[in-house]
């Protein structure tokens, strides 16, 4: 299929050569007729022929010049991004081939804007286009004469640098880009926050690596920057490809595991801080492959999030947990929800369907989200949480004390429960500053009518500390490890012993 630019180029060439062919035919026919039968004087015939040649040459020159100008214009358009005015992907490859000299270093940076989808969703595509144009201008200002920026499409940009110390210079440019992108971009009366994750790659010019491979490597490194927390630049390493291949293989195994029912759900009880009775359980996914090897959630969950499979796995866990916990009335059920699930606009709909299908009381269900969900996508998160609360489901903020959530976030999202991270509990036992932070967090939660759970309680000293600080519920190996549904059902039938229970560490 011929592209629009290619069609215009062909049309311009036809504009040049079509009239020339017609004029050439007419001039040839006129000459033939004159030579065959024209009875004019020698002087008149020569004059006519001379005038014809002059006219023909003039027309050829005018049409040729005009046509070539149009061809050059279209060639320029084919190398330029129409929105930002920057050179495009084709121009990057051509510049790399033209500017590179044998044995000369070439470096490429791929820049992906963080949170740009939220800009389009919240403000609309018109504002989004303005943001892209502003970002393009920022890149032009920073690069100056040192390097050349490009827009590859969507919210992806690139920078090319060739010559001595190309990689060092490009890394300095990229760090300046990250610093500039850390400030909100002014668009009319708005100040829109945006960020950038950058991947870099380079070649010494003697290893045969072309611009396409450099761009691919920069793309791999850029995703490493995103996984590392965004707003950073990362150089490509060979082990990135190995990790990428391993992740690809694991993704395939995860899809098979989901289809074959290899996943299981374990439940870790939460006990009342005063009585020691089990008042809630947290569902935890487990995966044991057919070969007997256990794969931890810390290994396969990030892969599932990147591939999008987390949506299917998360719904499976939610459905299974609701069915198994239905008989444990009045015990509450906590289920973890990832940032990727919360970004999915269909998640609240699927949640409602699962509640209807299983008959699980929504007031007994509690969804746990992390601070990352709020920081990365606050607008989408708030929208989804509002819909979820309409079902009667409670929301808990998990791992509090390790990320970026502040009192402002607690006020904005109105959680029903705050779960203190195990590291905060451990540090509070040793450090006065951490203890003060834990106490202040509990005081804020109390003021906002939130329950407080301490995670990772492993010693009697930790239990005494968080109980005295005012925690409502305790969770950790001091009391119970995660266990299958059948074992938990048996535990719930046991009489409550008002003392600390010893437990074993989960595998």
C-alpha cells in the first residue's frame, strides 16, 4: 500500500514529467510535419524551429524547477513530524547513516513521557497536543547545537548524538531533560505535571550496530527506567535482553498456569489487638509449577503487570477468595489490587459481577491498594475507588510508610483502613524517629476514622509496641502464617486463646 507522502511524491513527479512528455511529443510531431511537407522559405522554417526550441526549453526549465521544488518540499515533509515540527523516526535513521563516520561513537536516547495518558484522559487531546509541542520545545532548547531531538510518535521522543564523547554528552543532556520535566508544564491557565523515563544506548561505530538496533536497545533501557521508579535515565546492558527474554518465557508460563488452574490462594489471618481473635484474612496468591518449583509473587506479579495478564489473574484471585471466604462469616476478606488493575476502567464492573455471582457480602470485602496506585494515577484511581465504594466495599491503604502518600492523600481518598508496613514496625522498635512517625500516622488515621493494622509483627516486643501505639489489628508470623482455605476453616473452629500464638514463617 502506498503512503500519502509517497502518493504526493509520485503526483509531483507526474506534474514534472507529464507535461514534458506531452511537449516533447508535440515538438517532435511539429518537426516531422515541417520536414515532410511544409513549403516555407528556409529562413522562415529555421526561425520557427528556433522559436520552438526556445519555447520548449523555457517550459522545460520552468516546469522542471517547480517540480523539483515540490519534490524537495515533500521529501522534507516525509522527514518531519507534523505536530511538533521535530524530525521524525525516518529522519533519525537517515541522519544516523549520514552523520556517522567509521569508528565514531553514536549514542541514542529514547524518551517516554510519564503520565501522558492521564493528560489526554483528564484534559483532552487538544491539551495533550499542546503538551507534546511544549516538550518538543524543551528538547530543542536543551539540545541546542550539541544534539538533535526527534519525535517518534505518541509520547515518545529521541535524541541523537554522534562524535567524540557522544555518550557522555548525551547523558548530561538527558539528566537536564529529567530535571526540566520535573516541573509542571504551563498550558494556558493550567500547570500540568509530567515526567520522563529515558533509555540510552551507544555504539563505538566499529561493531556494526545500526540505528534500528540502537533504538531498540534504548527502548529496552527506557522500560528499565520505568520499572526502577521513573524520572531517571538508564544505559542499556546486555543482561537487559536476557531479563526480557526470561520475562517473555515467564509470561507464557503464566498464561498456561492460569488456563490449567495451577494457582492457589492462601490466607493470612489478622487478629484483634486486644482479644487475639481472628477478625479478617488477607488473600495471597501462590504458584507451584507442575515440576514442583514454587515461584514467588515478587517474581511473577511484575511480569503479569507489564504484560497486562494481571487483570485476568487478579479477577481469578478475587473470585476464588470470595467463594472460599463466603462461609467464614463474619470474618472480613482483604484482596490486593495492583495499580494496573485500578487503571483498568472495567475493573469496577468486573468486581460487581463477581459479587453478584458469588453472593459475597460487599461489606465484608476490603480491597488493599498501595501508595504507588495513587501517586502514578491519582485521577483514575479516585474515579475507580468512588465506583467501588458504591458497591459497599471498603478500601485499605497498604504498605503505608514506605512511599509517597501524605496526609493530603489520606484526606483525598478517604480510606477505611491504614496498614502500617512491616519496615516501619521494625524501625519503630529501634529508632525514635520512626517510632514518632508511626505514632503520628496512627493519630492521623484515628482523626479520619480509619482502622489501623500493623503488618509484619514477628516478635512479642513488636506486638506490645504497636498495641500500645493504638493499632486495632495485628498481622504477622507471630500469630499465623498464610494457610490454605481448609486449614483456616479448621482454625476458625478452635476456641480463642487470649494470648500470643507462635507461628512459622511462610515458605
